[in-house]
């Protein structure tokens, strides 16, 4: 059974039909990526799955429960967490305070254990734990956003454009971390405009074009597909 199942999803912005009947699934332990150009509907899909937007049609099932009409505020407690585009960390709080905010659904006795797990995954955050988050580099802020997401011990991590605005060497570091999370059993739904990196780390992929899924398959196969390479890899 899929951990996440999206069936015939339709999302509108006013009269604009942004998502046009897409269906996809994510099984436990997988990295599934949605790739596509700007405006294809990738972030809209994630925001709808996590309850920030509500669909006009279709169904979303998570961990066996229909969550189509549930509010975003209830998702973290159910085991779903979104690491949003642009990171959206709490700029005036310290690194540690940001991480503690991510663990708000955990019992107080588990916060320290969650912090230690995050610091083991992101040693840089341990070094910076008393630093004001807004003074971190872009790569460090992305690490903090991902670490904050991990604090709730989610069943599903949704990453929205984690490489956005980062230098190439930092992009490689972020994707090394995503690969490491996967090796440790994390289930990840990844939205990413850098198709090369996304396909190199994912198990399966869906290609979105103007709100429709136009291709799907094993990520390794799509990475070598001529049409994908021409459209998204600049070849």
C-alpha cells in the first residue's frame, strides 16, 4: 500500500485550472520527484497535498487516511511535513530555537533526542546552534529548514525546491544530504527544478507540464530519456 496516494487531483486559482487531474503515489522508503518548468504546478501540488490549498476535485490519502479536506495544521501530527520553497526559517530566532519549533508535536521528553539526531545529520547546525538563523549562509539555512522538518520524526518529508538560490557546490551538499536521509529510511517527495540532480537521487519521477503529468517512470530511465534530456537538462 502507498504511504501517499493522490488520485485525479484538480486545483484551481480562481478560474485558472492549475492542476488538471493528476495521479501519483509514494511508497514507504522511496524518493519520488516531481520535475518540470516554472509554472508547471509542482509547488501547487505539494501545497495541496499538505492542506495549504484545497482541491476542487480528486482524493488524497496518507497512511491509509483520506486527508483531502483536512487543514494544514493537522498534518504534522499525522506524520507529514513540508520543507517549503524559500526555506522560511524564523530569521530572528537562533538555530536551536528554530529546531525546537519543528518539534512542537513531540512530547517534551523527546525534543532533546530529536535535536541530537538532527545535529548528527547536520553537524554544522550543532556548531551554529546559538547563532541567529537569519545570519546563516543560504546553504546553512536550507540545512536548518530540513533539520526543522526532521524534528517531528515525519513519515513523509516533502521538499520544495531545496536547491533554489544555492551555489553549485552547496547544491551538491544538499543532495548528498537527501541521499543520506534516503539511505537511513526516509520517505521523500521532492519537487525540484534541477532535473539532473533530482533524477540522480530519486527512485521514481513524474514530469509535470502545465498541470498535467506527461511522463512517469524510474528516475534512472528518465534521466537518460532523450525527450527529458532535451526539455529539462539542456541537451
